[in-house]
């Protein structure tokens, strides 16, 4: 892998134990050979959020020193596009994301992530 990896999520979850979203994220990262990565959210509060809740200063500051940035979902990716930071967009790993019911789609996304991280 080339450089340090930062994964950006949307906001903190109410689920503190056995969080299926984080379980899937860790499985994905292990699958692509990335056992060590940093993680933070673009919104600091739990619950309902909107674009005005995004902490752009935080994203800019905490992304310094990372060669690879992975965004979980379109909301986070749009925040990165707004501040013009290069990144790779993954589908959000929530069990509510119906696209991930298609295992071929999930595999394709993991292959793209692996290519991004290792090239």
C-alpha cells in the first residue's frame, strides 16, 4: 500500500456495540489488505444531519499527511469535492444500503478500492 489511509464517514452512530456498518468497513479494509487506517467523520453529532453540519476545517486539518482518502458514501464524497480534496468514493457500508445486497457489486467496489489503495 502506498502511504497512510484515512477513511471518512458521515457521523457517529447511536450503535456503540456490534455496529454492523463498522463491522462491514473493517471486513472491507481487511479484504483489500489495509489492516491499519485512520477513521473520522465529517459531522460530529449523532442523529439527523445536513450539509451545514459538515466541519470543513476539521476535514482539511485531519486529512493532512494522508496519501489515500476513502469516503463512505455520496454525502461524504460531495464534502471532499467541495473542498477539492482527492479521494476514492465507496458505497456507504450500512446494512440499509440496498446496493450492497448484490455481492457482485460489492466485489466490484472492493476491487476498485484495492486498486486505488495499492497504485
